[in-house]
């Protein structure tokens, strides 16, 4: 048993080593040194107590709150010193979910711990967040303080491990903090750690600044150095300022209000100038020491690592670390500066979920570790889907119990387990509007069974939002496997299944609306095992969007392209099992057309409860053929009825929106 003196950790209590929500000073994010209280946690319900499309609080904090928080450190005392300490962001009324893992934020070389401010609310719902604060006047020799920092964080990791060794401990390190996190992970290879590194400073010894450091470290150049350092954050600070201005006002008024009413970067400069004159040189030496130690111990890091990389040097460093570390993923942020955690367009929680890095135990589980999408994430999905939605105007119909076809999703059961089974259109583009519509109309998350190629180790996002690979995970997608399918139905989920898989989405010429399903009725038998309701559906419209001119057979006749396709599929086949292993992934050449419209029809729900399907193979085959027949009938019905839709053409739909407004639902045929 490891014994650690309680005063070393202000966030711990003797009854339960948990972080306290500290009293508010001048804003909700402040440092406290009071004894901890056990947090009250919400009970299980839905997704561990979180509702679908809950408000996560992201985007409610901007530059003014950030600068006020920085001033609180000055308010606590200009001669602030003392030992290393942890503090908890206060999040009144919004305790973390049950069994939330601990997240320890390790700041950059500034050491103030407020770099996570924009994400406190969102992360505070699903993590026990604690932030490291290194007093600005800590004068411990840099040769010693780095190891002290490592041991300090290591001690916190040990305490959490003693509390619950099965629960992961997250180390979120920015820049210098990334080196610190790697050092702790290297010293504790058996610990249940998850590392998230934001532009880690492991490449500092190869930085272009190295030739200038002896000059910059001179104390009499400090007045020049600070503005240079501040310039790394200018892009983020401008984004934060503009994000906090009322969008309804005139541009000139916005800029005027920004200057007169918003705190400016000069406020930060004023605080930085109060820094002791030898602080910069000391911190540079500390950064060098941390970089050397982390790089020399990378081979010992066994933990999962997620690298967030923005500016070019960090991207190159991310690739280097990706090749060295055993279990590593990379997420690129295209429009962010060095301090990407202060970029208001970056939603860290979305990135963590979208890369599959959120878990409650030693191994990530696609079913039990899933967190529901938030309202902010739905807006990001709508933004991502806006172009497709505007040019295709999807019209969705469902079938009631009495056989009547109606517009909307009222024919879909409200309670799970429900299995939606249908056809893929070309490239699977119908799945995004389908998932979005279920969230908007029924607040239901469709757990899509997807090809593993949709879950790569490299993802990206920009100021416009995350990429499709990130969104696939955030909105319920799971890699295709029998165990995932089985477990989803066991928890009464709404499961979206395309039996044709990638082969159907990447069809050949002349295969429009052909169901390329496997002969085995296994999904019917699993559905019957849990009494799931099966809803067959059909979707049409791909022939109004484009025509395949070069398919798989054509491309495989071209030597160079053939080698590229084969090489890519051999690379991804390592992590693919089952039927998907036989389906080569490629991109067909498509000739675009003047856009038509997407149509969805969900057939009458089919109940499996009470049917002798598990033990009767003939009954299972009969039901399988019935489901397939209903899906084919839905496709035929839509192909015929769309001829009656006067708004099938994009020209007619555009005219309707001009006359009626862009937010009006565009009519369709009468079912």
C-alpha cells in the first residue's frame, strides 16, 4: 500500500479521494485549497444518465471568461508561490456521470492550468476533471523540477489506481504537458492510462528557434519575447473574440464592440510582463529537460495515445510519434494555431468520442462506452450534411401497423430493440441524412454497423467541423462484427444494418437498386434471440445523382490503379474479419447528373417475439426472404411513385424555397 500525505493533494479527501468543486471567486473557474467533498453523481438512465442531444455547454465560454480566469491567478496574490497543486473546475449543478474516469490536465510551460477553460463544461459531464497548476514563482532548479513534476503526476495516478484499478486515467497534456504525460506513461507501463497530447513539445530540440534561444533567453530581451510568444495565440484569441460577438449586428459595430467591450490580448500581455525576468530562461531549460527525457523513453510507452496536431511542425512530429508509439492515433486540426485547446471551433469532447478514446474500463467497448451525441454535435452533423441535404431534399415515408403509408417516421416503433434493414445507395451517401432525421424527429440514435475502413487511425477536423470518419463514431457507428451486433440488440438499441455492405455501396455498372445480400439469414436469428422488431426499408435516388462510368471491373484492368487498390485493401484487411474481408474497397468513377431527390420508405414493422426462429432454420429462412422482399417492394414503390412528385427536380424545389422560404418542408408525392 502506498501512503501519500493528504496535504500534498488539495483535491483529495480521506473518505473518497475525489476532487472538490471549489468556491467561485470572480468566475466559475478558480483555484481552491479547501478539503474535498464527494461529488454527487447522477444515476444510470439512458446512456449512463445522459439524454440524447443534451446540452454539453461547449461554446458558452469565450475570450472574456478566459482573461477573467487568468486575472484570478493574479487576484490570488501577486507573490503567488508554494508547492505544485491540483484544482478542479467548478461546474455548478452538472456533476459528472456515474463511473466517470479521471482526466488530469497537464498545461504547457506556462503552468497556469487554465488552457482547458473552453472545455471545462463539456468534459466535466463525462470526466472527473483536475488541472495541474505550477506557481509562476516556483524557483526549483530545472534539473530537479521536471522529475518532481513527473513524480507529482505519478503519485496522483497511483492514488486513482488504488481507488479503482479497472478505470482508466486520462492524461491530457498540451505542449510541455505532453512531454510530462509521456514521461509518466513510460515510468508506469502497466498503468491503465490514456494519453491525449495536444501539439506535444517532443520536437522542441529540433525547433527552428534553437539557434535563437541563447539570445531570446537574455533577460533584457523579455519585452520582445513576450509579444512573440503571444503571437502563437493571436489566431485563437481573434476567433474567441469574434465568436463572442452578437452576430445580428453590423460588421463595423461588431469590430467596435470587440475593441471597446471585449478584453484584448494586451490584458494577457500585461500579466505576462509581470513575470520575473529570469522566468523565461528557466522555463526554456525546463522544456529542454522534459523533451530530452520524453524522447529517450518513448519506447517504454505502452498506453493508448491520441495526438492532436495543428501547425505544420506539430504535424510532422505527430507522424514521427505515430510510427514510434505502439498504440497511437492522430487527429489533425487544419485551421487551429499552436494553442488549439483555446480555439473555439475545437470541440475536444467530440474528438475524444469520434476517435474511440472514451472508455470506462481497461478495454474500449463500442456498446457500453458510447456517449450520446450532443445538441452541438447535431448542429455539426447538419452543417456537414447541409450540401447533400439541400441538393437532394430527402423525403421519408413509413408504414403504420394498419399498412397505411405516411410522410415521416411515425411508423417506426418507439421502443427498442429495433433492427432497420435496407439497401445501400452508391457510396452509402443515404446514411447521413437518415441518421440526422432520426435524431431530429425521434431523438433516436441509430447504431450503424459499418465497414472498418470508416474507423481509421488518422482523422481530421477544421473550423467547419469534424470529418466524416469522426462523425461516424460520434453518431453511433460501430465496426462490423457479430459481437457488436449481438450486444447492441441486447441493450435494446436501434440498429442500422446494410446486409449488402461495401459491395452494395460500391456497386458495378447496371446494378442500380439490386440487393446484393448474403444467403445466410443470421441477422434474422440474432434479432429473434432478443425479440427485436425488424423494419425493412428501401431508398432510391442515386440514378438521379450520377452514373458509374468506371466500376471495379474496369479499374482492375488498369495495371497501376489495380496495384493501388490491391495494396490498399491488403493494408486494411488486417483488422477486418468475416464477410467484409471479401469486399474490396475502391472509389468508382462517377459522371454527375443534375441532382434529383432521395426517397426513403420504411415497411411495416415485423415482430420476431414469440416466433420459433432460433431453432427452426426453415422459419428463419422464410422470414429472411420476407424481409428482403419487403425491401425490394419498397424500392419498386418509390421508383414508381417518384414520377408523381412535381418537386423531384432541383429546379422546382429551388423555386418552392424561394417562394415559401428555405425552412419550409418541401412537399412530395401523396402516398
